[in-house]
């Protein structure tokens, strides 16, 4: 029999493409129904168990008509590290954290990583731990320095967009599922806003910035993020690579204090930051 968490996930997947001009979203199955309002409130009959309720509460903003369009996800230790000094990061977050990440991938249209993440981790960026559609995979590689043998360029599970600088030489030997586009480069970097516009030209409204630290930090610094999910694992690394690095501030009243919700995901804690509000 389908469990409450599976029912909640199926409802979110269907709500992802709901036409909100027709009114609230209604989901029904053999066990009952769920109604999701445009403002994120929902009603379920019978009532959902706590894990399913957390799933709806945490992820419903991504499927709402006025929901965030550019979301970033960061998995880190208690002391703010995303990898050791040598770059080892598999796995800071446990299975529950990886399931959450794959759910984010399934709810967006595109998932983006920087060249450093592709070089270090060789990610597939596919939806494997949950049911759901595969997003467009985007590799941000201004210098076109990546090996064409990376999985993004050779494995055809999902389409891939390779973003390179305007003067860089395109890679050869890429799979037929890969499209290369050029973007202007200023001070060695591509503007996050140019990346967002290029993604939208491909029909991608919801974009997930998955890493690495430099890429995510640049999107955060330029106010290009609508929402940030930080998933904290009960782990102390003690040294290593920080998850976020921004220009220094002088006093704490200059620090960002966005509205924040938090959820327990097993032993890990998800902090959901709304960056659209001051």
C-alpha cells in the first residue's frame, strides 16, 4: 500500500505542472485526497503523517505559481564545511539528505554546477533516489577546461547544456545530448544573471544551483537567488572547504538575516531561507 510520504511526493510532482489559473490543485488516489492552495496552505483527508507533512511544508513553495525561480542547495557539516581539505565530500549528508536533493532536482527544470564540481565529483545530476523527471543539466565552464569524458558529457540520461566563455574553444567528442553556448566573461567570471537568462531561453523557469561553493556564493553575492536550502548533518570536520564565501563585513548588522524555516529530516536539519525578503 502506498504510504503517506509517497502520496505527498506524487501530489508535489503533479502540482509542479498545475495550471493555477484554474484554481487550487487537487490530488486524489485510492486512500483519499489533498488540496494545495496558491499560498501554500494544504488540506489532506485523511491527515498526513509527520514525515509527509514535513515534505509538503518544505517543498510546496517550489511548485507554487509565485514560488522561487532560482533555488540553491548546500549540504554541510555542523561547522560549515562541504568537503575536506583534499575535496572529499562523499558523503557529508546521509541518504535522507540525498533523497531531499534528488527531490529538488525533480521539481526544477534545470540544475547547475560549476566546473570545479564537475572536475572534482564527476556528478551525474540525475534523479535516481526518487521518482520524477530529469532536469536539464548545466555545466558552467567559462574557460572550457573540463574533460569531455565527464559523465555529464557522455551519459545521455538527461540533456546537458555546456556554458563556456565567448573566447573559449568548445570541447570535442561530446555526446549528442550536449549543447554548447557561449556567454560573456568579465573578470574571469560569467554573470549569474546571464546564466539565468540563458536557462530561461531554453524554457527553464525553475533553476537549482547545486554547487560548488564558488558558484553558489557568486549567485548569493549578486542577489540572484530566491531561496537557499542548507542541509546540516551532525558531523564536525574541523577543517576543509567552506560552503559559502562572501566579501567580508565589518559589523554584524551588515549580515544577512533572511526569513528562515527549519525542518528535521532524520538526523539532519534543513534550513530554508527566503532570500526574496529583506
